[in-house]
């Protein structure tokens, strides 16, 4: 199985949006009470958990609350009271089974969602031990290994199985998952004191803990341990010159990156034979392993498609090992930008009192057979490959996939990229977002069109009484239609655009600074309609312009809008309005339930969620009165 990187990036963004919506609506706001801890509900790991495989899962799913280092300082953790995994005293009293249970079934009173529908049991065990590793270190475990070898090895053996040369009857097997997952470090310490009160009596508490951390390592693989990957798989490939009449590639080696899910496990290198062929052997063929071959040509990095042994590149050979055949094209370079164009541009404009929130997504093609490495310009401090002029009034410019000052630069309201643009369609996507303020209830903005654009979609969120004029190449354009995306109504203009021809946008009837968004008044009715008639999420997600990128763009703009609003605490009037709106929504929900239009379980979940929001507002109001 393989994807081109550009397609993979779009799918990953869409998945992130869908996951965010799913988690917030189904896992947090509509959650059953947390079941009491039941060790019978904790499955024994079927294979040794590898903590390092959960690095990406922890970063995405756990770090927002628990923090990247387990300090409980994640951006979403302030109201959740997350477990501080970096504190040995916290982990000391908890068994791996307890951590597994909470991870799988959640702890809704602390806003901890259940992950049973998102992660497999194997992935949960990996995440548990990744979090476990955050309170210890390789140095501490190495110290414990030395003490174990000196005082415990003779009986308990090298692998903790109780098979040492001096082992007697009744020696516990520290490698038995059925035993160890239900014992905390405190339990192990207590058993140690009961069995060998004299052993380690002259050790410090730190030394005793180090030995126990080493013993725990018999049942999982720590993040710092090397992860060996092997199997019967073989990948053969061919370096090819993608530029017409270009010289034969002269690379001497190719690197293979080996991934498990989204985590890079290891890399291997193979020589390039005469004629450009290369081969990697002894590769794992299990589901979930992915491979990416890469090399460098004239300082530019080139990669193969993403490879796996379960997709279209899989070749079944019943007389030999599983095989994948692939190619790794390289290209000559050019400073001529004539092959660069925009195949699709989606611009979305949303409203906030006194300002517009704007997101622009550009999909670039390189229609030549050479890699575009950029052109020199006195304005830029590095060769510029892709240049996007912004409106003069653009403020707080942000980039979706990078930081300004790294591969991106911003000079005099001109955003430019310094990365090479490889040949191919959709070879680069850039998403930029910013805000534009206006003094009254009108705004006029000029958007430069930087490149020849095959399809430009401009979407402006609708408002009651909003007047919009859009002109391109000096001609006024009429809207092509209206689109409803995630409950927001947009007016849409679509068509090709010539490079260098600005889009002039004039808006009247905007929300003035300090005003109230009139669309909020329709919130309860919209929610009621969604509760009654909304199909499943995957059906409801619109496929706009033949792509999911519009949804991704809108979600990013909405996130930007919510974050900007969060900077200002709500006023007493806003809190009162929110409270009344929630009371009204609860009443409407009860009406739907009484009429039989909402099943019991869904009613209870949604009602509990709304009541929780109502309590939060009441607490904020109470604190506000106390501060006053």
C-alpha cells in the first residue's frame, strides 16, 4: 500500500478534523459514567508492549492534558486534573492494569475520555508504558540493573523468571504478565520486604526504587531500548532519472525508513548497484509497518511512495519471501519558475466582531520535469520557491505546516517558502491564516493572486443583511452558489484566475467591534435540527469542490476564531446569555425526548453534557461576583 505524500497530508488533516469532532461530541460531551475498576476487564498483553511505539499516540492523544513530559501541564489539562506521570510518588501506588483500565474506559469526572473505540488493546498497553517511562530514566534503570546483577540475579535469573543457578522453590516469575500487570511498585516493594527483609536494607530508597524499575522492565520494552525489526520481507528498487535527457543517477546508497504506524522505528542503508538497483532484506511484513526509501540528489531529498506489504506494491511469490518492487525517481534542478502553477485555491472568510478571519489554502503543481529550487531576490534572505503576497492589512499571520523563520519567511507582507518544489501535481500545499480588522461595519480588501490558478474558490460566511461585491480582473463576478459546511452557510465564487490579477472584495453589513454575532441567536434551533435529523458524521461531512480540503480549511479557521475569542473573558451579559441559551436547549431536548423523537440513552448523554456546561457557567459567574 502506498500514498503520495501530498494526498497523505490531506487525508491526515481530514482525519484530524474528524477525530477532533468525534472526540469532542461523542467522547467528552456525551459520556457514560466511568465504570468502577474491574481487573477482570483488563486483558493480559499478548506480546511484550513496546513503549516507544506509542510516542506519536501519546503526543496526539495524551500530551494535550498530561503534558509532553507527563508533568500534567498540557494546554487542556488545567480543568481536568490529569495524572502527573513524571512524579514517581504518583505512579508508585498504581498498577499498569489500573492505568490500562482508566485509559480504555475513561474517567469522565476528570474529563478523561475513553479510548476503547480509538485504540486497540495493544496500542493502549503501549501508551500505558510510554506514560510509565516518564517517571523514570535510562540512568535509573541502569543503576537498578547493576544492583540486580549483584544481589538478585543468582536466584531470579537474567530474565526474571526465577531460574537462576541458586533458585529455590517458590521464586516468583517477574516476566509473567498475568502477575505483574496487577502489581504496583508499592506492591513489589512490600513483597520484597516480606520475602527478603535483610536484602537491600543498607540501600537508599533511590537504589531500591531503581531495582524495582529494572524488574518492571521484564514485562515491557522501555522507550530507550533499541527496537529490532526483522522478518521475511524484501524491498527491491530502482533509481531512475526523471528529467528528460538528464544524466544517470550517481548515488552510492539509499536509506530506508521503517515506521510502525506513525512512529519512525529505525533506518537502514543499502548500496546502489551498477545500473541503479538497490535491495533491503529481512523486513517485517506485519500489518502496521510502513517503509519509505530516500536518497539525496544535488542537495535535494527524494523519496519513494509509502510502501507496505499489504497493498498494490505487494508481489506474492510462493517460492520465496514477500517482496515489494518500487522506484525512486530523482530530478535535475532549475531556477525557472514557469512550471509552477496553482491547481486549486480555497479561500474562506469568517466573521468576528470588528475583524475578518481568513484562511487560504493553495495547492501547487510543478508541471515541469525539473525540481524548482527557487530564485534569488534582494528582498529575501534565501532563494524563494513559492511566493504568496498577502493583503496589506493582514495581521497575526500563521502557517499550518511550519513556522515563519524556518522554511517560511515573511517580508513586507510577502510570505515565501524556501523548500524545493518537486515535479508533480499537488507537490506542495500551503495553508496560511490571518486576520484583517475594520473600523466600522464595512471592509474592502485586495487579495493578490500570485500564480496562474486553474480553480479559485472564495467562500464568505453569510450574515443577515451582508452585502458582498467581488471583482476579478476588473470584472464584477456573481456568486456561483451557496454551500453549507459544518452548519455554516457560505456564499461561493468559483472560477479560474490569472496570476497577478487581484481579487477585490467589498463587504458591507459586517459585525462592528463589540457587537454580537447574530448567527448565535439561531444556535439552539440548529442544534435541535441536528439532534433530530443529522445522519452519521461520515455522511454529514460535505465533499465540497470534489475534495475534503474545504472542510479542513474551515475547521482551521473556526479553531483560529475560537482561540482568538478565548483571549477575552466573557462579560457578565455574555455569561447570562449563554446560561439562558443552555436552559433553553435543555428544555428543547426534554421536549424531543417526551415526543419520542430522541431515544433514552442519547437524551441522557446530551442532557448530562448540557448540564455540565451550565454548571461551568454558574461557577464562572460565581467567581466573577467574588472577584468583584
